[in-house]
C-alpha cells in the first residue's frame, strides 16, 4: 500500500471516531452523492460543449441538473448558472452586477457581517470608484430595515444581504427586504444563501430576489460546485473570458460529475428540509440550555429565539481564552468544532462579525462555532455538551492569561 493511501485510511479511522460539528465549513457528502459523482465521472467524461454524441449526452445531464434546481426553487432552469462554489457565485453576482450597471449609478449597499467573499468583493469595488454603504447590525446580528431604506439613493444599483450569517447564524428578513426594494426597480437584490439552502425556506421569485448564491458542499454535496440564480432577462459582466458556457456569464468547461452530484444533494436536502429543520432546532435548544445551566463561562452570541436564528448554528464566546485552544482540546475529547468562518479561521484577529454586533475585542476573539447536520442525534449533543463542560473546566485556571 502506498504512503498516501495508508495515510488516508489512518485518518479515516480517526475521523470516524470523532463527532463532527463543523457543517458550516463543509459537510459529509451523502453516500448516494458520492456514488453519483463516481458513476458520472466514469461514464460521461466528454466535454459538454462538444457537438459529438458523447458531448451532447454530457450536456443533457447538465440540463437535467439545471431543471432539478429550478423545480426545487420554483424558477426557470435557464435562471441557474453553475460555478466553482459559493465564493465565485458571490463574486460573479456582486462584481458582475456592479460593473454591468455602473451607468445607472455607483452606490452599493451591504452589511458589516457578510462572508469574506462578499465583504472583500465590495472592498475591491470601492477601489474601482464605487461607493459602498455597510449597514450596521444590532447585538443579535440583524439589520434595521429603516436604516436600509434611508441608505438608498438615486445612485444605488445593488443591495447584497446574506440570508443566514455563516458565523453566528442570524437570519436576515429577506422577504421584507425584497418587498422594500420592490419600490426601486432599478436596484438589484443579491442574497448569499449558502448557509440557508436546505435548512430554511428560500424563495427567490416570491421574495423579489434578482441574484442568489449557493454552494453544494454546505448541504452534503461535492466541493468545487456552486450555483447562482440570475433572474431571467438579467445579464452580468463575466469575471473571466474564454467561452460561452452558462449563458455567456461563466466561461470554462463545466464540471459534469460535480454538477449532477450537486443537484442530487440539493434535491435530497430540500426534500428533507422541514423535518431536518425541526430536528436541528431541538438540538440547538438542547445545547444552549445545557450551556446556560452548566457552563456559565460560555456566552451565547446571537439570540436564543429560534425565529431569529438558523437551526444548525450555535456560537459561543469564552472571553479571555484563545479559541484555537478550545478547538484543539475539544478535538482531544472527541469533537470537531471551529472558531469562525473557515475562510478566516487561521488569522488571530477578533471576529469582524462579533465586533460589528457590539462585542469587545476580548469577547470577539474568544468565539467558537458549533454547526451540525441531519446525521446528529440528541445523544451526540449530550456527548458534545459534556465535552464542552470538561474542556472549560480544564481551561478555567488559564482564562485570565493574555493572548
């Protein structure tokens, strides 16, 4: 057995013994999705843009996958583009819309707690001369609709607001925002739904959304595949050149096995969404209640109110303690959690999201994110709660040490 294969098997044995609570970063794929990916990769390796039969058959698989996405969301198949992931979907939506419609105006609106792929995209557009309003949030991570309304000007061309925050789980009032923006037909509305698809209802057409981003590996699909809803009749300036794929907005040979497998994962997740959501809210409540009763050192970020928060995310802070210390000690006890967004977890800065919510630097620097999925049970939460209790008890003598 080669070294790489041996290392893979050893890690797999270790991972199966750990409780994985980092679903916001990535999820374990469904077995059926893995099988579908492998099957399509073996049988349909032709380029879907080729005009021969093998290429045509590959292209048909993409068309069926597009139709499946459309069916799940109640929109048209041609309104979905396939990308390499949520980051590309967000960048294409934001930069593509701003650059395409800059003749209308140069003002953009977003929030202070967006994912890095959104926040940094707006930072780049500012360097190009666009003016950006970053809406503040309250202590639970929610915007004020009146502040959004008062921020709109005659130059506003795009509003981008995430549905579920990837760090603390706050749910923004997307339907109400869409209703507000319906009075401004020249303003485009983009929603980062990476953390909400498959967990909460998502209704692009009913909510007046023009652009909506998703990612397959956040709902037990393969990595390297994202999707972007682009309302019919809307054209975006491409980020890259080289081909006419995806309505001319996303050049490059399509990842056929990834696309087919991602569509399967989406269908499975959305068909079970209501049942899964109910189960995960119960698990969330159980963990929060246990921490409140037995681990007072952990401070909940966001809100206990389920109506305001996503079902699969619980975020605590342990002020005065390095979050990576908590993460590594929990792993020794048998549980995998994270600090903040996987894209930002390796820096030592306080959480930008928690600072925006009004936390002080010590509180914002000591956060851990627990995110779970449909494979978890009440017994798993009980085990995690006990691991958290033991971890905090071990760390408490060190809590006053400085970073």
